[in-house]
């Protein structure tokens, strides 16, 4: 079933001439994930459910990540044509934006963010309103991947090293835990055993770390052989933060184990998680 989804708030609050403030519910974007082939176009629908017109613009940037998962955005104007690049969306209306690929062939997948940004433009033109007010400006990131036909990822473990790390003292499945990332960031942290993994993507298609299961075995200082539990998708996502691994790239990350033993050696195998 299709759903209208609101993405993460990326914008900042600005002091602007009077107009109705936007909020996360007044603009919605569908879809938030797109996979296309070279030369194809992608469509993004933006719904304005507010009672005033909203001005929206779109831009596109290629995602480039280093081994630590730090992402840089590189303008991708040479890869796509966006139309329209900007639009005024009437109340309770939908605008379709298209990204047309102008790269007919690729030998490996490329990953992008299409950013849909609400512009702080006062379109109410109320001559009697005065002063200024705080208006919140939102941006939505749509993850898009352009993938050649037949491309596939290939996850290869380069190394696995026992270590220690920190994680939230609040269990991930605690029903009382706040879903707000800002609240979770302030949770107390505890020291736990972990395994530092270097994973390469030797294929020609992107992969996501949480789409894999990590089968980790190791040995303790007492010589006991241990199989660690397989972490859930949510546990992996919380540990790695930015899970994308581009073709030909490598990622270094640590998986924590709340109740795990301290290992002296570790080996890791990966398999695709069910459903992917």
C-alpha cells in the first residue's frame, strides 16, 4: 500500500515576514527511496496539505562516503536534469517533480540524495499583518540509486578485531524508550565488548549494512569458543548510523554486544538478511 511519508527535518528556523508556518505534516514526499536504471527518469510527488501555497525546490547531489561512513554531497547536475526545479504548490494539491538521468550507461551503481526543500517565501501577501515571526523551513532527502541492469553487491569481510565500545544503557526494545533521536542521543552510555569489522563491497551495486546478518564467532582468554548472537536490523542501524557502502568501497564499523563476552579473537561471516 502506498503511504505518504515525512522525511527527517533538515532545515533551520528563520525569522521571516508573516506567513503561516510550515510543519512536518503540511508537506509530505513520496517515495523516499528510488532505484532506477541508467537513462531512466524518477518521479517524486510532493503533497501540500496546508491551507496556504508552499514554494518548493529540488536539488540533487551524489553521495560519497569514506571508510568511517562520513558522507559528502557532490553536486550531480551533470548526471540529471530536474524539472521543474522549483514550484509553488497550491493548498491540498500535489506537484510531481522528475529527475531525468542523462547518463545512458554505467558500469557500477551511483547513489544520490534528491533534496526537496520548502523555501521561506511569504505568498499570503497580507497587507495588514506586521512584524516578523519564526517560520520553520523543512527539507526532505529522497535516497535514489541508479543501478545498471544485472548489477550485484558482494560483501567481503577484510578483518574482524575484538575491541570495546560504548552503547546506550537503554535496551533497544525497551517499550518506554523514546523514538526521538535527540532524546536517545542523551541517554547514558555503557562500556561493552564489541567487534570492529572492515567490510568491502567488491560488487558493482551498493549495499546496506543492516541488510546483512553477521555471524560472529570467537575465542575468550580462557580458550572457550563462543558464537555471538545475530544482531537485528535495528541494532545494526544504531551501531553504524550511516549504513550505505558504495561499490568498490570499504567500511569500518564496530558492532556492540551488551551481554557478550570479551574475546581475544574473532571471525565474521555475512549473509543477506531474509527479505532482501
